[in-house]
């Protein structure tokens, strides 16, 4: 059944879309200027030209987008009516098998799995028995379980890596299949088939499925949370509603266990739902309040349970508290940038040596060994490695005073540091994200990372590809960032595209007075906030919101919420 829009007039000249278009163009101008030229001086001529161009081009984009959205609402039929169709139940196993089969070439090409990213650090903790909370202990223990199982059953650590990779492939396949099943059950048969094909053919899914990193199980349970949040308000049967609420609790709990910053994203969701609850109670919309309350309590309990479990795990393992410098990535970049542009150290030709000696002294105490001079605008790691967080903890007042003083004196540098660090998330055409970790002598450090740390070979792990030909093809695609050479289609691989998809989706839901998507928008917003304050733009960071996009039609985007 097609649910036609029953609320609001179609508006091509929509102020919200035009505003979004202007902001989009302005952000693109700023980020592109930074990635190409390295710096922006916010002079009156620069701002006048940039804002004028943004107003003209952005207004045109907003009008065009309004036309396209209104056209789609009139001519594209999307149903969100749940159908009790027995044939739908076959969709899950068929989809599961197809997606799982699509991962096999990657599994064989990279057997036993891709030990990139932080896996070598976690494996090092497992082998020496000294644990650190910097990486989620729950995920570290899952790796340990897999390694021990492989060693017991097959007598090798490589087998343990393969077991972990297979578990991850099964998990991703199951969550994708469940989402496709829900789409099909709601009458979106053709669209569910398209999502199945996209899921099976999207190369990042294959690479990520066999990569040993916490971000992949987190992504799977993040997507499951999104799907369940969409289902609970529409579920008419009380027993099923509470079953799905329980599954939401479990998925949110596992997200908290698999990523340290997940609790902030879910806490943001809970905070937004408190406001919705208050508004619902004032408006006496009892049905909506009940659904929101179920989701709110599921998420709140998951956060609490996750923190308790992590505390117990940390105590039982004698884990060392992780350094909080990761949370300071943006301030580190802002202070380092300000230092190299204004402290007279001779790193940048624009250095005007106008920073006061007191601020220089504190920055040098905070960023040890003159590490501010290692500043790279696209990644905080070079400076962050030498950060002395003791200064923030024990000289909080002095640090805050200096930080705010420099913000007042050099606001442009603070803005530039933030925008340059997050260019990949903000600019749909940004390509700097693909080269952040590249090191000319070393391969496998592109947007898709496939390189193992040398320490893993010393510990007895070995690459043992079972399909050499496919390994060569996939390595070439990954190491050379081949997706950048694909006209038009390359944009589905670019991280910056996804933020603007969510922004347009949010505006469209508001235009149609459809508030069912409030949960996913709050969750995605909370997660984006954590990414914006992270160390750099990486595929594994954007992956959770990337795989969620195809399932947005779960929210009945055409019409008004009941």
C-alpha cells in the first residue's frame, strides 16, 4: 500500500533546504581551501566572496533539491505498511546466504583475516597478559577467545584469526539480512532486492567483514539498533514489541562494549528522547509516549549495564586505565596549529610570532618534545603521541584559561584546525582522507587498510592467502584507492557524502511531519559528534553510518507519523 503524503504543502522554495544548500557550499569552500592551500585567513574580501558564492549556488541547490524531493514524493511509491506475508520469512535466510557468500572471496584472499588498525596492540596485550582500557576490553577478550579456540582446535594462532573473521562475517550477514527482511515485509520488495545487491556488491563490506577491528561488530549492532528503533513504534503486538525492545537493549549494550565512545552516542539519543517524552506528555499523546519510553529505557539500561560490565572486566583483568588523549584530539590540533602559525618556531612561512611566552610554555608542557611542530592538519596522531595529559588533569584551570585566551586571539586557527581535521566528514569531494596513513615505502595504508604490523609476524602470525589471484586484485583496489577513479559512483565511497544524506533526510522528515526517524537521527547525530572530536577520518569510523543509509526507508519517509 502506498502511503501518500497527508501533511504539509510541497515547497520547492523551502527555507530549510536553501539554508542547507548555502551551508553545504560554504563548508565545501572552506574545507577545499584548507586541503588545497593549507590555510585560510578570514579576511573581509575572502568572507564576502565565499558567502556570496555560497548564497547564489546554495540557493540553487536548495531549490533543485526541493524539486527532486517533491517529485519523488509524487511519483515514487514507497510503502511502509507491514505485511503478514509468509513469503517474507524466506527473505532472511536467502539474504543471509547471499551476503555471506559475497564475503568468501575477501576471506580467501586475506586468509586468515586482515590484522590491521589496532589489532596488533590488542593481540600484544593478550600475549603478555597486560591489558589496557584504551581499546575495548570486551573486544580484546573476543579476540583472545578466538585465538585460544583456534589454537586448541587446529594448533595455530592463524586459525584463531580465521575463526574471528568468520564470526564477524556471520554477524554482518545476519544483521544485513534482518534489515532486508524488514524492508521486504513492509512491502518494499523491489527496494529490498536492490539493498541486497548493494550489500553483497559494496566492496567495503567485504574488506571490513574480514578486518579484525572493534569497529565492525560495533557497526553491526549499531545498524541493528537503528532497525529495531524503526520497528518498535510500528509493532502492534505487545509481546513482539517487548521482544524487540529486549533486542534493542542487547544491541545497544554490545555497542557500548565494543566501542568506548558508543556510550556518548546512545546518551545523546536518551537525552533527545527525554525532551520528546516531555513534549508528548504535555500533548497527551500517550501512544507515542509509550513507544518513546520503551526505546528510552532500553537504551538507558544498556548504557548502565555496559558501564558496569566494563568496570568488572577492568577490575578482574587488572587493566590499566586508558589515556584520555583520544578525547583531546581537537584541542590538541587547535593548540598545535596555533603554535606553528604564531609561536615563531619557523615551521610555517605565515608564522607571525605573536603568541605570548606564557602560552608557549604551557603548550610545550602539554605537547612534549616540541611535538607541536609535527602538526599535520588531517590527523592528530603525530602530535597526540607526545601529549602530556597530566597538564589537563592537574592544571585544569591554567589549561582552560590558556585555551580560551588563544581561542579569543586566534579564532581562525581554531576553526581551521577543526575543519581540516574533519574535512573528510564534511566535504563530499574530499580526497585527503584516502592518504592520511599512506607511507610511500609501505603498502596497505590507504583508505582501506590491509597492512599487518611487523610485530605480528614475530609473534607467529602469518599471511596465508588461499586465493592469490583475488588477493592481487583486492590489494590493488585497496592500496591505490581505486574507488577515486570511478566517475560519479566514487561518491558512494566518499565519507563526506553521508553527513549530507542524513541532513537532507532530517529536513525531509521535518517537512513531512514524520517524527518516527527522531531516534535514528539522534543516534547518528550523537555518533557524528564523537567522530568530529576524533583523531582523523577513517573508513572504520564512518562505516556504521555508511551501512545504515540504505535502510532509511524503514522510517516511512513519505508521510506523516501516526
